[in-house]
C-alpha cells in the first residue's frame, strides 16, 4: 500500500497531525515504537511496585487549543486538575512543595514551610503572573505557522 504521508511518533502532536491529514482525504501511516500512543499526554506508573499513575506531562493537554477539538469533532471535556505539582526535597522525600491550584493559601503555606518565609512564594506568584501575560499574547499563535524568534520576542513584549 502507498501512503500520502508517514508520521513517525504517535504522541499527541503526531496523532493530531494524522487526524488533520486523514480528514483532508490523505492516506496516512502513523508509526509508534512504544506499546501505546499519546506520548507525553499520558500517565504512567513511574515506580515499580507503586500503584500510582503519574503524569508524563499530560497536564499539558490544557494547552490544547479549542480549535483542534472543533476541527476534529472531538467530544472531549478538559478538566483542570487541582494540584499543579509536587516537588520533593532531595534526600528527604517526606518533605516537598505541593502547588494547589484550588487553594492559594495552602500553596503559600507550603512555600513558607519549605523556605521559612513568604519571599519565595511572592517571587513565584510574580513569575507566574508575568508568564501568564506572555502566554496570553503567544498562545493564540500556536496553530499558525511557526514564527521567528524575533517575532515571538516582539509579540511577548
């Protein structure tokens, strides 16, 4: 059989590209070396003997533009997870930083417990505020042709 397009890698981007090409009437072969598709947009058991599935960056599905859902007629509801991240203290896995999307006071308390004051939390919130402003400018371009570094810097402000 002949294919119009061959995509190497059935991660979330490969799957999306294959779906767009197939909807455009192209014959697509999608190849994946792993035993499952989805790439970074899946969860996995990261530790032998521990019955817990951890994100392989599946939280990045929140970056999926709604336009892709519409274009591909995907009946998919995205749900924001409550906890953003947990970063253990090296050498002391019982301690760490838990970022709680649902409770800013709990996140602030976690920073304070780890650092002894509120300075790191203030810096972290300022960083995320500034990155949010940059993301608001850049995210609308993700389905456009890739821009130059200079164009992105100008857009980011």
